[in-house]
């Protein structure tokens, strides 16, 4: 099953590890994790708007304008 995560990007649902909000209270560990993944070159920004969440998969981190709640709902619909 494919899951739409924003800006026309589809990922296999079985590859998704989790959906995580990027609200103003994101902790230091989250910021460090994202910075590390960016340095590794495995992040993909899917928005020019304010990012609201990130999708962690087996191989990539996708940063999206969709909320984690919306993404979770889409995953559960299928």
C-alpha cells in the first residue's frame, strides 16, 4: 500500500517507522536527530511552507507540511 505524505510524494506504508510532529516544543534530541540525518543526506523537504511533521522511513526522513495526525489518519484509512 502506498501512502501520500505531501507534495505528490508516495511511500510504501510498510517502510514507515513513524510520524512525528514538529511543533514549537520539539525537544533537543529531535533537533539533533534531524540535524544528523540532514548531514547524512537522507532528508527530503516536501514543503516551502512551515513544516509541521516528519515521516521516518527505513531509508529517509521526509519533512512535510501535513500534521502527524493527518498522516496517521491516512495510514489507518488503508
